[in-house]
């Protein structure tokens, strides 16, 4: 290591290099688009399909104009980051339906409480 580099830029930067200011690749999906993809995945697959595949999901995301084009690998990473895995998709689906059922029951209870007797 040249002694003058550590003096001009600092020891840590001379030793480890400087961190890039921007990520190497621009993100394909923003937070809202990621939420739309996760919501689409948690919904029922299109007619004629029993389950979602990553390629089918990528096709549907393009058709619904969530983004212009996206790869199945980008969607895999998005779903993994969102906690939606292929192995536990049935568990997530059942949890979602249970949550919706409980929310519906609570809504019905509140409506009955507000209704005049």
C-alpha cells in the first residue's frame, strides 16, 4: 500500500475501497409494485391453472401493466423478500383466508351492534 493514499483518502478507504454511491443495478420494482405482485401471488391463479409458477406470474404482471417487463428471477427475489415461498404458499394462503374470514366475522358483529333493535 502506498503511504500517500492512506493520508489523502483515509486508512479505511485505502484498505477496503470506496463504497459506490448508487447500486450497480436500478431496482425493477418499487414498493407499491412489490405489494401488487405479492397480492397477485396470494390471489387465485388464472383459469386453467392450479398453481402460480414464477413464469406465469411474470406473464400476468406484464399483462396487468404493473411493470413493462420483469423476469421470473426478479419475482422470485421479491416473493422471497416478502416472505412468500413456494414451500409455504399453501400455509400463507390458508392464513390469508383465515384472516379475511375473521375480519368478515368482526365486520358482521360490528354491523349487528350498530343495527337498531
